[in-house]
C-alpha cells in the first residue's frame, strides 16, 4: 500500500482528467492521499475532494507566498474548515524567502498564527520552508506542539538541520528531488534518517521524479521515489512502502 502525504489535485493541471486519474489510483496500490491547501480557494477545493473520494483526506492552511490574502475573517473560516472530519492537518504553512514578497514580517505573523491554530485544534502541521531555515526553526521552537506532530514537506536543507527537526519529532516528506542527479544533499539526509521518520510525497503536479522529471506529476510516480529510497538505505522496496505508509498513518492519525 502506498500513501501520498502531499498532493495538489485541485490544481488546474488536472482539470482535463482529474476524475479519471483519481479513480484509477486505488487500483495502483495508492491507499491514501492527503490533498494540501496552499490558498483559501485550494482549501475549499480540498474539502470538496475529501467529500468526493473515500481515500482522499485533506489539510487546510495558507502557504507563505499566499499570506497577503489572509485576514482575521478568513483565518476564522480556516479554523472552521479545519474542524471538518476528513481534515487531518494544518498546512501547508511556513516561510518562503526565495521570493521577495510577501515581506518576511507578514509571512512570520501568519505562520505563527496557523501554528497556534494547529495547537488549539490538536492537529499536526505540514511545514513548507525554503531558504528560511533559521527563522523556521526559531518559530517552530516557540509555537509548535510536539505531541501533535508534523512533517517537513519537500525537505531541502542540510543534514545538520535535519537533526534539529528529528529532535523535535518531525517526519520528513521525501519526493521527486531524491531521484534527481543534483539531489545529493537530500540523498545524504535520507541515508542518515531512520526509515520510521520518512513519508512519501509527490507535491503533484510539481516535482515529478526521474524518469518523468519535468512532466506533470501524480501519485502514480511514487514507486520511483520509493525505489530510490530503498536503494539509498539498502532495504527492500516493499519495506519502504510499508513503513512509510505506517508512518503517514501515525502522522495524520488514520
Ligand atoms: Ni505543496
């Protein structure tokens, strides 16, 4: 059984064949999918997907790049959405300093507030952090509740920082980047991490693994990611699928 812990199936890239593709996933061994919100409209569409498909669960939250659209009113709406039965996490939330906008102060404010929401609702968090390693860790240390758990999605930092997140009890979302020839840093992190801290993710439609790099991604590509993890960690492929699926169920409490 294969668990995709991070997808964006509401994305326009799936408009032409969403229903056909999603209906085909269980037959390919994909047992669970968590569709993740990045904007308020994504969250609405995520709720609809969780209602339409048994095996799709959801996370609601606003990505750092979208935080300018947040207001006290929409924050309250998010909190109501987060209480829906099939919403299993708050995310994706965090900091992204790759882009100039929104300014760091705005990103930090809404990151903290969404972490507080997760704490209040006792939900795990899905963290997006890009070129903001130190600030992300500082805020997490202040606002994150270890008992509720969380995942660092699309992990992109060094081994040293991975050890910090490991201490905090986080899972690591490993996706297509691990198959890239320029993914050496991530391969090192995967080699170091215990298998029971790793979950599989696609972040589809983005970041398709080799040999489909550059094409539209979907959960059907997860075997390539699992094969690479098995190769790096020198464990059987089946063990990677089984363990990461158990980890994901623990993370999202399914
Ligand atoms: Ni994502």
